[in-house]
C-alpha cells in the first residue's frame, strides 16, 4: 500500500510540473512527455530501492504485478467465481441474504446448481403429510429456576459484534432492526454505546477485557457492571470465554479504530491497539467461574446469565459441567461458537487451525449436558455461518435452542465480503471508523433491511418445518437430516453425531 501511494504520488507531482511547464511555455511537444518522464523517474527510483526485488529487476513492468495483486479479490469475485464458489460465503449464499433483506424475489429457477452426489451434500426428509404452522415468530424461553427475569428469545438473533469493530451507523441500524422485529442484539465485548440503545433488546457480552465494566487497572468492577446490567434494555448477560475466530487469543481492536469515543466506552487509552487478554482475571477455575456467574446474576437483578465458548479441550467442558453440579449454580444458557465463525481481525493460524467445528461442538455440548442432567435447565445458542432457515433447523436438530448470525446480518447491512474488516477501509461503512465511509450507510434504510432479513428467514424456517411435518421446534430431530459422506454412503445427523460413547 505504501509503495503504491508513493508511486502514484510521484507520478502526479511530475505530471503537475510538466503541465505547469507546458502551460507557461506552450510548445505542444511538452504534452508528449506526460507519460514517459514519470515512468522514467519511477524506473530510476525502483532501480536503486532495495525492499522489492521484482521492482528492482523490472522497475516499470513490475508495477503491474502489484497492481493486479491489489485487485485480485475483486477480479475473482466479479469475474471468475461461480454462484457456488466463494469463501467464506458463496455468491448464492450472499444473494439470498440480499434478497430477503430487500424483500425481493428469492426463488431460483431451473433446478439446483450443486451436485447432490458429492460428499458433504446435506438434506432434510420432507413429509407427504405437510402441516400448517400459524405462528412464524419462533421463540424459546431463557431462564431456569435460579433466574427471576427470564427472557423470551427469538430463535434468530444478531451475533456479537462490538462498536469499534463495527461503525456507529452499523450498530444503530442493527439495533433499530432488532427493535422493529423484536429480536435480540448481542453487543459484543466492546461495551454498551449510545448506538446500542435504539430500542432493541440487548444481550450484553462481557469479555476478558471487561470493557464497560472495568476499573482503571483493567479488572472487573462490580459497580460499573451493575450500573449497566440493570438497564431495562439489557435482557441477558453473556460471559465470553472464547470465540470461534480466535479461540484462546482474545479480541483485537486496531489502534486506527480506537477513537476517543470508543476508548471512553471501553475505559481504555485512545489511539492504541486494544488486545483483550486470552483469559479472565476474575476467575481461574471452573468452580470460580460458576461463582462469578452467580455474582453477575445477582448484580443484574437475576436476569439470565450464561457463557460463550468455542469448544477445544473436551475435558475442560466436562469439568465445567462437574462444577455446575458441585456448586449447584446453573447458567441459564451456553453460547456455542464454531471454529468457522469470525467477522474481524484474527491471526491466520487461529482462524484456520484452532477450535472445534460447530456441529461437532454442538452435538458434544448437547450430549454432555444431557448426561449430567443439565440440558433441561440450560438453553444452547449457536453461531457460525447461520444465514438460512435450513442452517437454523440443522442447528436445532443437534440440540440448539436459538441461533446467532453475525455475517448474515452484515450482508443484510450491505456487506459485499470485501474482506477488509481488519483494515478500517470497509467500502460499505459497516466495519470502519472512518466518517466518510460509515456515513454512506443509511441507518433508516438498513434497519428495515435487518428486520426484513430476520422476518423472511424465519418465514423460510417455518416453511421447511411445515414441509417436513414438524409442528414445533421440539419435533426437529437429527434423524431427519442427512449428509452424503462419500459416493456410496449417506448417514443421518443422529448416526454421525450421536453414536459416540458416554462423555463421562
């Protein structure tokens, strides 16, 4: 980027000099020098620089390499990707979100584009006796006997994305959209800003940095926590242990995004990289974690309190289950994040190689809670590439009670998968703190799109349930969902995920 700016700046300056000289002395032949002289100067410069071997050996032609490298993602996305290509989301997946968010036609013509015989293909068994479901507002009640203020949670909600990672206009649009359709908005670990308070219900996430409820040394501050936890708009509290994008690493807020306003919300120094610690300082063991959860529950006025985790070491989760039994303290919910998750900055190795994929993690969590006799008291919320009704029902079949969506909601805001979330240069104003970019995101328009995406996705979910004969969410079972494992083998989700031995 710096090399490109230097080159462009040099060419512009030389051109201005030549144009000025030509205007003064008027000979027409001066205009012929506009192209060759800048290229000559750039070529001489690169012949002597030592940082880039390509530019030193090929001072002018070598610039084409850097130019095409810089626009490679755009070329791939707009010219060469098919509708089913693209990572982490294909064009087909992005399109369905755009269509539902805009309330446009979402049907497809001429049959399926994917090959149903390829390994990985998934499908659900329909019924020859479809049912009719009157209520499309699918919900689950979160809050066990230790909770005094249970919350009726939609099965489809906005996942954790902080103000700081996302722009003020994006946060406002998300929250207003949640208010329009009456579903929940997870704040992310960055604290509660004024942009979160647009009428939508909040799930306040507390991370290892305790942003918004920390003292001057970065430790948990009970008074600051209670001040916000009792707010009417805060419906649930989520303690973040780890996330799918970078499990065991902690959140990252680049200095460029850490404005004075964001720093004040988080109680950190502005203009610095904010790196959340990998682990919590308020507790060190599973037993201590249960007592901390109970402390947050009491300080919040007994609202639903749970924790978010990306499963890694299975024995550690089993230890948490044992701590619940020994202390008698039962969280109201557990948010399970798959390793496929992630919206912002994270190291490559953590993104690609750490953490358990969602379906493995979800089935393991469900089995563990059932064997300890805890599932009836704990709701499971999942996140990781949940954008369609089929995604929601697959998760519910494996034990989930509700779902989060992060990137699906970002697409509804207008995200084009530019993969610039960590550079503060998001072209559509979603993941940036640059005013000239985020002001392009119209809050009124995008909040309606968020609401429409939510409503149309739940409508699609209900339509699948009706086609399969599921009258309620409790009837969505893993034996009805199938996956092609190889050219000769198809197995149900029950066979794939629930045939292991006891976890205890």
